[in-house]
């Protein structure tokens, strides 16, 4: 007589196997969501923390002082170059939209956000821009927004009250995101760039961090440490940046699960107390 337990055991095994596959599939589908969710605290800080606002005002105060000092030393036309996104313009509403909708960054949605012309100014940005012009300098807006968004970006800046926003002063990306050629175009026009503002080390082409790993980026900062606060003004942006791609070669080609692993591996964590940690 055959045991009646065999079919039951097989059934239990089948259910367990299906559950395991569902669990693995669930982990895989959750990884992209986890990547997006990990940005929540950064975006909340940028939108709600007085400390973020204070750091922006602090950066622009330093920038104005640098402009006033540089002006005294110039005998030729001089200019200030500013990045746009997270330097003069606040894109946290787009980041919030991503979080609430579980959407990763995408060219189509980003361009739609730019085309909407609803990007607000960073605290103190318009006042600083006007200060540069009042002191006799030229202001160039050099951004890696796609040139497809040029008209909308120009209108957005003008509506916010930024001065001298026109076809020659607004230089968006037409090919490479490396800004070196656009900076050279400013120099070729006869201007000496005395100050640069940005939230990304790549906004300062002369320190040569484009497509470099984070060890090389840190070494470049160390080599130019005396220039920060004088020639280079950096704005806080914990939400995104080229530092993330600098975590490991080929980062942006990795799967969501692999990116999560790389992020975790790059945490410099405390080893724990002498008391056993329980969860």
C-alpha cells in the first residue's frame, strides 16, 4: 500500500519552491524601488532643512566676496561662470515627483520638467547674479541641461529675474557633458573667468575630474584645496552627482541589485560595540 503522505510532501515541496521563486522575484523587482527610496532623506533635507538654506546663503556670501576681490585685480573683461541645476536652480520638486511615483531619472521626464519652466531659484541665487553684473562682470550660465530645453530654460531664468540670460550667455549641452569646450569658448570671447560656482566637481573643468573615480576626485580636491572659497564655490547636493558614478568603474551599467551592493560596500561603517548587537 502506498503511503498517503507522499503526495502531501510533494505538494508542500511545490508550494515551497514557488514561494522561494516569488521571494527572489520580489527582491529583484524591489531593487529599483530601493535605489529610488534611498534618495528620500536627501530630498527631504534639501526641501525642509534650514541648514541647507543657510549653506546656500553662505556659499553666495563667499562668492560675492570673491567677486569683489577679483574685480580689484582685473584689467581685462572678466566673467563668472555658474552651473544651473542645484547651483542656481532647485530641482528638488522633480526629485520629489520621482520618489512619490517610484520613477528613476529619465531623459524624457527630466526634459519635460525643464520644459515646464517651473524650476525655482536657489536661495540667494538671483541676488548674487545681479551682484556680478553690478560689479561690471559678465555672467555665463553653463549647464548640462540638453540644448533641446534651451527656450524653456531661458524663459524660466528670465521669469525668475536672472540678469543677462540670452543666446550667448546660456550655454547648454549639445554633445558631451564635459564643460571644458564651453569654458574655452568663454575664454576665446576675451573673458577671464575669475570665479566658478557649481554642485559637482565637473563644474570646475580645470581640476580635471571628468569621468574619474572617487579616489582621483578626492586627490584633485586636495591639490586645489586653497582655491575653494576663492575661485571655486561648491553647493551642497546630497541627492545626485558624478560622485556616485565614481564609486566603481562601470557603475552606471550595473543592475539595480549590483548598484545597491556597491553602495553598501562603500559605507565606512563602525565595527560595533563590545556588546552583542541584537535585532
